[in-house]
């Protein structure tokens, strides 16, 4: 049975934070981003600016594409990074 893209369960930002063995507070301390700001992103009230998204992705050990998906951004059709050897 094929699942459509909308039926596939994507990891939420909250799940990414948990998978990184962090709390919103420890992520705040690690990134220098205010805990209340991180909370608003987790709650879906606001979206991070690109510079903060980069900091978050690094701290969580995920790609920007994965972080974007966790925030509900449709990244279908966006190419994956290609390593240049």
C-alpha cells in the first residue's frame, strides 16, 4: 500500500529535540536562542529566521531540509545536498 506524502508521519521539532537528547531549555543554552522563542517554534506560532534555523540544525545534528520538514514546510522537490569529491 502506497502512502501519499501527506500520510507519511514526519518528525516534529519537538521530536527532533527529544531525539537529540535535549530539552527546549538545554537547546536554548546550547544555541543562545531564547527558550521562549524555541517554544514558539515548537508550538507552531512562528518560524525561525534562516540564521537561527542554521544554528538549530547544527545543534540538533540534522539538515536544514529535515528541520524545515519538522516545521511543516513543504520541501518536496528540493534536491538533497550532493557531495563534491
